[in-house]
């Protein structure tokens, strides 16, 4: 096995395994692997490890699941600081994805799946303002011609979930 080396698919598979593992630190471990993949790709010239959109979406999913797990374990009583920590980590990954695309990396680009993961995470962590801002950004991007971020049934189901579980019923009229 001397000539076998990891590639983007290998890293994405391991990150996906963490996302599905149910471990308390799954999102953090997924982020570490993403950072390692980027570092090795950029600094060591191992371009076969360059993460793609699937890799980033899998990290977002792992962070979302970690946040949802922590939120459910706390029975909705998770501290604002802990909620912010998970959301900030996911937002940082999402923004890195956008930055890499803007810098010319064609294999990394936020898509409907990326936005849906964020919206679903915000819905399950009771963050209606973040849902609204993310949906607005998604819609503006789509209206500007970015056809890979079209809101879909999953997008609106997450929105309905958030509204149904919100104490602020005024959001239903928006």
C-alpha cells in the first residue's frame, strides 16, 4: 500500500463518517480535517486534497448535527454562547467556501444544499433572524442569476419548521 494516498474523496468520506457518527465533537473534527486538507493542498502542493463543494457541505452538515445534538441534549436550554459558537463555526466554513470561489476556485461554490444546511441548523436552534437573513441572501443570489442556489422544497420545509416552533407567530405573515 505504499502507493496509496488520500484524496478529496477520502477526506470527504471521513468527514461524512464524523457527520453521521453522533459524536459530540463531530463538527469540530470535521473542521479539523477540512483545515488539514486545505493546508496540505495549499502549503504542501497536494492538489489532490483540495476540498470541493461536497467536502464543505459535509463539514457544514457535521457542524449542524453537532449543534442540534448539543441543543437537544440541553432540552433547548443551550446557552447563547454555545449556540453562537456552533453557528459562528458554520458561518466561517460557509464564508470560506464563498471566498475560495470568489478567488477563482471553481470546485468550491455554495449551492442550494449549503444554504439549506444553514437554514435547517438555524431552524432547529431557534434562530429566526439568521434564517431570514440567509434566505434573503439565497434569494438575492438566485435573482442575480446564480442558478445553483435556487430555494427548493427543503428550504421552505425548514422555514415552516422554524415558524411552527417559534414563539414569534408574527413571522408567519412574512
